[in-house]
C-alpha cells in the first residue's frame, strides 16, 4: 500500500482518538504493518513524545476538525 503522508508533514490524530491530542510531525515512513496499513514514526510538535501510528489514525494538521473516521 502506498503511504499518503511524507516526512516533515504535520498531522494530528483523528477525532476518535481523544486521548491523543496535539500536532505531530512525520519523522519516518515505516513499512506497512501485518494488516497492510501504512505506518509512520511521529513526534509531538511540543515535546519529546514519539510514537508509531497507523495511517488510518491520522489526518493532515490543516484538515477540518469535522473529519470523521
């Protein structure tokens, strides 16, 4: 599966992930997971927090907050 986001792009979690708020920067494009879902290494824009996220769980930071998923 092709990755939708690129290194350096700012993203945020989808609305359904309320415990994960804020803006993140894509640090690395990772190989797809076992379910063929593209994965990314992201870093919080305001701190040292890094995590691996599925493409389905993030949207561009400039996207409307009305995005549903």
